[in-house]
C-alpha cells in the first residue's frame, strides 16, 4: 500500500507544469541542457520535479538556498539517471549546500580512544557523499563546474556518481549492473583503465583523466563520470573502451548529443 501511494504521488508530481523560471536557470547555468532532445528534456523535467520535492535541502554556512541553487543541482544529479531504471536516488535523503569551500573541524580523539597513527589535518572540501548520510556540496564550485563543462570538473556529477556506486552497499567503483556480460566488460575495461591511470600518475605523466581518479576505484568511476558527461567527445577519443562501457551503463550517448545544434543557434 505504501509503495502504491508513493508511486501515485510521484506520478502526479511528474505531470506538474515545469516552471519557466527553472528552464531559464538551466539555460543560463547548464550549457549542455539545450542539446537534449524533446523526450530527454521532458523526462529530465519530470524526474527533477520528484527529486526536488522528496529530498531535504538545507543551506549551510549562511547560504540562502534559492530556486536557482536547487534547480542547478537537481538538473545535474537527475541527468545522470536519465536513462537508468531508478528510484530517485533512494540513498539520498538530504542535500546540504555551503556557499564556498568547506574546511572540516580538526579531529580530536576522545579520552578513551586509541589512535594507531598520525591524524591528518583537515583539507578543504568541495563536495562529499556519505553512504548512510547526506550529499554535501559547495555552491561556488557547483556553479563554476556547471557553467564550464570544457574543464571536465563537476562536483555534482562526481558526488552523485558516488551515490550510484553505493547503491549496492559498497563504494568500489562498480555500480549496479544486472547483465552478466555487461558486468564482465565493465570490470575488464575499468580495471585496465584504472591501473593505467594509476601507473601514469605515479610516474608523473600528464593524463586526460584527472589523476585524482587514481586514488581508488570509487574515485575513478566518479572522475570518469565527470568526463563522460562534460567532455564526451574527448573521452571517446582518448579512451573509447571506457566511453563505451559508461555509455552502456548510463544508457546515454553524450558524444552523440555534442554533435547536435542548440535550437537557439539554428
């Protein structure tokens, strides 16, 4: 009964008119939005309506959480799921947004806590995704990444890719893939590309994928997702096998979209 009521409510929310002001935000902040075809755009709008309503949004550090902020984040998060069978990021309940770079407080061990090694100093954070917690984002980084896809750094894609990765209970760089053959190809290609990136990064060579992706398999998937959606033609050229398995997983072809012409430019 609960699922029936939820699905009925979601169906009604998906049918609501999409506010013109929200479309204006997306045209201004998301250069790739105009490359979506009519069906893709309609599905993105519908998914965003549910996502925006169901998640708890909170402005932190004095940030006034505006519609522009919520819509810009939701559009990018929902674009990742555009071709996936999904449940609106069921592992995301809250999205916390700070105005600028966050530096976590310094960690102090408890009186009865045994420390086995040195405690790392806090480092600046642009985004974080917790397996059993919220997604944390920094608005100035969100906006910059959204407006400049040519740079290949997008904190929303990165953190929500982590959330997709975590749906099977582990942040291991392999999201839920039901098809056995597709899973086998994913493991073969991503393992090879991850180890190649790590080898190049350790030798100090310049790499197309951000060297941060060599940290571990989970970060590799998140970094690869950023490039897949932001610079698909370049990713397809540099690592065609990686582009192919990401396209099969996400059920999208951003490289094909990149060859379209925005209606405003016709």
